[in-house]
C-alpha cells in the first residue's frame, strides 16, 4: 500500500509542499497537510522531522474531530527522520523561550528582564538549573501562628521581594510534601513576622490536621510547624547553577542566574519554559509519536493557588471540603481532600485509542511527564523520563495500556510525592520490564477501585526508590484490584533494591488492598520486604515464592485471607550471591528490567 510522506526541517518553509527537498518548517504546517490526507488513506501517513529544536508557540493538539486520526486501518506517524537507524535525527519539541538581554551584576550573577514570566524551572546549555534555596529552614527560634510564623531572628527582614518566596515542607505527612507561598515579611529590632499567602495557608492547616498515637506518643503532629527549605530569593543565590526571579514590579520581573564555571554571558543558552502543554490529544486514534524529545514546559499551578497541597501520589487539594479519616483509637486520624485534584502532565492524551508513544525522551518538564486518561489500547514503549517536576507516567481510568521497557529516573524533582509510574483504577494494564531508579517516593503505584482489574506488574527493576519521603515502597498497591485472584492484580518477577528512607516496604499492599498475587519477586535492602497489617485490612492477597533479606513482621500469623508461602529469606550480607545461586532467583534477575540491553 502506498505511503504518504511529509518532511519538516528547521531550514524549511511552511509555504513549501513538505517534500524531502522542500520541507515544512513547523509541526503545525505538517499537521495541516496530514489532515487533508487522512480521509482517503491507502497507507500510513508519515511525517519525518530532521534534526533541530522546534519551539512551539502553542500546544500541538490532536483531535479526531480535526482529522488527526488514522483511517481505513492505517496510522498517522510523526517521527524523527531515520527513526530506528543509527542516523536517527535528534528532534526536540520545546515549549521554552530563550532568554536574552543579559548583564552582569557586581556580585557576578547575571540578570535579564523577563516581563511577567515567573519560571519555576530553567535550562542552561541543556542542563537543568535549580531554584536558589536555603536548605536549613528559617533562622532563629520559630513559632507557628494563625497567619504564618514569628522568629526571633531579624535576618529574614533583609530578604528582598518576599512575595516570591516559597516554603517547602517535606514530610508534612510522612508520604507528602507541601509548598506554600509567602505574602509578606515585617518586623522590628527583635523579631520577624512572616505572613503566609491565603487561603493556601488556612487550607494547609485543615488538610494536614492529624494525630498519631504510635509508639505510645501523645498524638501531637504538626507538619507545618516550620518549613525545612526556602526557595526563590536573591538572598539564597549563592551556588553556581541556581536562579531566582525578582517580582517586585508587576509585569517587570528580573531573572537572576549565578553561572557555573566556564559559562559565558551571551554565549550560554538559557531557556525558560513557556507552555504548560506541549502535546495534547482528545478522541484521536491510530496515531504514533516516536523518536522525539519533549522538553521545556512549565506548570503554574502553585503560583495560581498560593501553594501545592499534596496528599498522596499525584493527588492534591485545590478546592472543596476536607474528609477526616479515622485510623483507629490507637493510631490517630488524618484529613484528605474530599475532591482531590490530579497533577496535570505536559503531554496528555484523553479518550484516545490505538495510540503509541515509542522511544521518546520526556525531560525538563514542570508538571508530570505523560498522562493517559480514559483511553484504550495505548502503548508506552521504550521511552525515557527524567528531570521532571512531577510523575513520569500516569494512567487513569483506562483499558489495555502497555507501559513497557521505559527508563524512569530523577522525577518528582519539585513535587516529591509523585510516583515514577502511576496507574489509577484501570483494567488490563501491563507495567512490565521498566527500569526505575533514583525517585523521591514510590517507584510504581497501582491504585484500585470499582473498575480496576487484570493489572500486571511484571519484571520491573526498581532501585533507590523512597529517596525523600517515607511510608511507601518500591511497588505500592492499594484498594480492590478485581473480584478474584484470576481477575486481580499480578505482581511477578520484579527486583526491588535499596528502598532508602525509614519506614518503607519493598512490596507495599496498603489501604484495603484486595485480590493481589505477589509471586516470585526479589526485595533487598528495604526496611521490611512486605507489610501484612494495614488499615483498612488487606484481604485475599497471596505472597508466594519471593526472595527477601528479612522475615516480615507477622509472617507466621498473617490475616485470615492472606497467604504467605514458599518465600525464601537469604542473609543480607551475601544476598546477591545467594539469590544468583538459586535457579529461580537467577531467572528473576535475568528477566527484570528493559529488554534488549546488554548487562
């Protein structure tokens, strides 16, 4: 069947026909040509991009109503030129804008006017720059008040532009991290008063109202007692490779950047993200995106709402009421958002079908990387996700989504409760042969519910999870996962190493987990490999044929419908050698992680 081919190049022109020798210049021009061809397809329509950075002025949006779908059994394919060959083009689809007009201040920092921009991320010569931060919290003796904080230190009064300050609260719940904006700073010769932005501060006090009675304590808990980290102020701009935005004059912001060694003013590329969405799709089908780098996008949610009130996974509070969750008289209580809002993603596909994303790189993104919602038959294969503020991959309320052979690392750089891979109330989802490492909280999260069934979490390699927050695991599952073992979740052949913070579990079946089979996995160097007592209690969960380096609490007396059988405890000191020497352990190790790689 004949294919239709179009070409795009930074050296092209949108007035040309999009042929190999006269290519288009922009994705939008190519998309217009594709739309004119899809109704009468007799073969795939392929759009090839040559090497270059394509800066998007607006999101690249795909919709079935706009003739973006394949037809007659054929696909629309957008790809890097030479896809799958040694000569594959390096193609960036960027939502960023290069910052110019730099000058050097007396202290060696660079400054540039940026209008009304207030970037939370910055890319300098292709590398992320960090927001200027003070990592040891507020100075002095700090007291929380109804409207903020008082300290006996006068130092904060010298911090310029306090309205740009953001306070960070890791562990506001053990599994959560909050961000809250400052409204003003005032004081006298003996103390400083810090007033927080409203209504975010009052909402945070309601959301994080909790009591914990563990270990015989009195229940006192105040995750908002004082911030641990302070971000975005010129007073903190001391480290090379950091930046701050001064927002004293509305619409006349100034970007300050302290250069790294070797960086030269007006020769170094500095890019600020502009777009909140790079790629969106709704209702589209038979579409392939492969070989691209999606980069330099932002998310302004915390600036719009005065903070980021995280609860769990990608869920946060933004509006509505709070629900009190009683954990029992001997445990305590917490509050949760009654109407939780999910973290968005910079690449988002909704109600799509037969869509593939293959061998792409999602990087330097200010929200989540990829969100798939209400979709069917989606393939997320062999992509890389890194340097992302939120989660890597999120799948919501979808059916037959394959998340396979991806590499996800250094995500959750700003919103640290974000998991590397999140699946929420979906059916027949496969999360297989992925490699996940160096993430701040959970590696893989599978949240069940009424429509969840048939999820398979198979042969993933998860290393160095739980790097910042507590009460999570390398692989985490909660809520009902089906209506029987046959139709429930299967967690098989995964290797989990180095679950880092305290109070963690290698394989964590939590909060009413039901109908889960945990079969033939390896857990090494976690606080404990599994947990058997949770609230609400787990039911119909089987742990069979696993290898770990410690005997879980309650192993000999599991809950009535929980099966624990045929598992092997190996010594911590010689665990690697011992598990390799066992034929079953060696098979698990050989199959875990991305396929087709030499190890």
